[in-house]
C-alpha cells in the first residue's frame, strides 16, 4: 500500500526526553494540538488507541506515533 503523505522537516520532533511511552504521547499530543484544530486530550486518546493496536516504535529510539482523527467541527 503506497502512501501519499509527505512530511515537512518541521513535522519531526527531535530531542524529546520522555521516560515513558505515556509521557511521550502526552508531549506529542500537546505539540500536535498547537498545529491542528483538535484538543491535546482528543489527540492523546487517538494516539493511545492506535498504540493499543500495536507499537509504532521503529527501533533505536525512533518511533512514528500516528492516529486518525475525526474532522474538526
């Protein structure tokens, strides 16, 4: 399955030093909420739900957490 999603360098978060997956997802949700029209709580719940299906870790300290969100009202 090919993806047409392209990332801009500003979409990449480097240097996050969270000690737990929960803290990392909270930090990412907070950052994402400043960029899109969804609350950090809504984003966090979506990320947690996606992670419950399977880890998005790539290895060597890298991960690509992602989730689908309903369109903003």
